[in-house]
């Protein structure tokens, strides 16, 4: 089966013809118990028996790919779903541009492709692990349901990468698939592969920031991989993008609702001092700005070094393209092209033109920044409507960086370079402090009554699947 409908008859829902591939079917069914064990050990803590109003894919047709219904998360129908094949698809970029897309892995690119798939796959269970304790402090049933929807879809994205490893990479692929279940976010000896996925997600403001920024990085990476010459990877990522959009929606609207509630409290009580805002059970706007500075800078590090031979090789070979490669109008090979990169040279941040092939990480990060600016603009619209004189902003790309051109310097959020002493003296004005974290922790009290919301967040404008905001999205059995 290789089309729109999904086969739900077996253990693993799929549209890739597992019934006709006994070896692969057995490999995935053998992997399945370990996945369920991982989910029960490291998935959402304390809610495995709750009925959650989740959407489940029943087709990959964008006009109607999901249905909604109550299900226990361990019974969720995870599976393997690829976007429809494009007849006659050719490779859109790199030195193989114009050749037929690959249906199998070329031997010379096997290691590079496997590593990209493993890294992408590793991020999916990592974020579930990072978020596993959040259910205990959910600000509403609506938010609890959204958390769980994000979690089960990250689980399905893991399945997508494991399918590719099991089908196309033999013994090494099977070993990598097992390792994806054994690494743990933040573990001292066996951590996840990327730094941002070993950070704690201790509270709901952090969760909303993560899904705003880090899931948007996921969108950019998936969009670049969706251009791949390796057609199964392209089709896998194209379908994953339909789910990733919801994750960013959860984050962006979550922060907007926090901002809305803060503005409402400030106006109603005529206060602007952060301590006064906090005393009224809301999260002050300067703290929200510090959280933006932190999560945005952590996400920028995920794009890797601005100048990268690995990125150039992946593009040139046809494995990973650019964001919306199919919409770009250059030659798609970049042999003589240049691209501007911000660098720190002789103590100054300057722009340099470098070979475009080497600057692909920078270009993808620039696309991320452009995409992110719109979300921050929507948050500021909330503040503007409230008539308050405060604006949120993204910090300079050199701020609080640990990977790439700016890893060796410190700057303020405007990009002014600071000495070590200046940074130490001013750091707490830029980034969240231990006192900030302690304050947020005091707000993290669960609100599990139907239609009720915590003091620090506004209700949503609309509910899920046409349901009202006061719908019982999660049925919790004590």
C-alpha cells in the first residue's frame, strides 16, 4: 500500500505495505514492545490510564488526515505514515540535480544518511522525556490534552525514523533503532545527542517556549530533509510537517495566553512593577522576555556551526536541501554563490560573504529567525491591544551562544560584546535566574477541573476540533 489510506488491521498502522514485507513487519513488531516499555517508563507520568481526546491519523490526505476521539495514550495507534509519492520525482538540488529520486540508499551516502536520520530520531523521544512531569502541573484540561497530543506525535515521529532505519540500513539500522530507546534526556552517562534535548523542561512557560522555538527548529530541519534525494525520507518528513505545525501552535498560543493574562492583571490592578504583578499570581513581562532570550539562544545552537563542511556535503550529495528548496529560483547547486555570515573577528561582530555551500546552516537559521519574528509580533499585538508600553523581542543571534561563531564571547541581547566581568554583573538582567525559576514553580499548581484555568494563563479563543474551551478534554480516573 503506497497511497492515501492507512492500514489499521495490524499492530502497526501504516501506508507502506508492511503486510507485503514480512521481514520488515517482524523487525518493527519486535521493536514495538521495547517502545511501549519506554513509553510507560519515560512518557507522561501519572496519566497512562486517563482517556485523552486525541487526534489520530487515518489518512495522509491533507484534506482529512486525522480523526478525534478518546483513547488511553499507551493504546494510541502509532504507526508508519508517508506522504503520497510524487510520480517521476527528480532530485531538486546538488550534484545529482535532475536525476531520478532514490528509492534505495546509495552506498556512498549510507553513513551520512543514517546519521541524519538517527539525530532527527533522537530528538523525538528526548522531548517526551523532557516533558514527562508536566502533566502534574497542567494549568487546564485543554492544556493537558495539548501536551499529550504533542507527546504522542513525537512518539510517532520516532516511529517514522525507526521505519527508515529498519527498512534501509540493515543490522546497523536495527542497532541504531534500539539505541534510540536506551538514551535518556539529561542522563549523565547516556544522554541524548543534542544539547538542547538534555535540558530540563520544569514548568509550562518553558514548555510553551520549547514548542515555540525548538519545535520551529524541527520544522526547518524537516522541511530541509523533505527535499531529500532519498525519497522515503522526503515523504516521511513531508507528513511529519503536518503534525509539527500543531506543536508550534501550542507553544505560540500558550505564550500569547500568558501575555494576555499578565496584561489583563496589570490593567485591572494598575500595576507594572514585576513584584506587584507576581504578587497577583501572574508572570511579569520582563521574565517572559528573559525566557525568550534563553530558549531562543538554545535553539539557535541546534543549527550547528554557521560555516559547515558537513552541511555542504549533505547538500551537494542531495541528502538535505534548504528550506523550501523547491520555491527558490537559483541554480540549486551553489557552486559559485556566496552567502552573508555574521562572525566575530578581532573583537567585532561583522558580516562576511562566504561560499554559500558552506553557509547552509546559517541560511537555515536565517529562515528560522524570519519565521520566528512573526510569532513574537503576534505576542506584541496582545500587549498593544492592552495599551501597555512594553514590547517583547528576539535577542541578537550572538547572545548566550555555546556553539558556532559566537561560542567564545558574551554579548547583551542587543549584540554588544561584554567582558567576562560585565557579563557576570549583568547576566541576571538577560536570562532567567534561580529566583525566577522558584517563582514560576510556585505557580505550577494543577488545574484539572473542567472549564477552569490557572491564574497565570488566559483561556483559549477556541477549543479543539470545534469543542469549547470548557470541554472535558482529559478524563482523569483517580
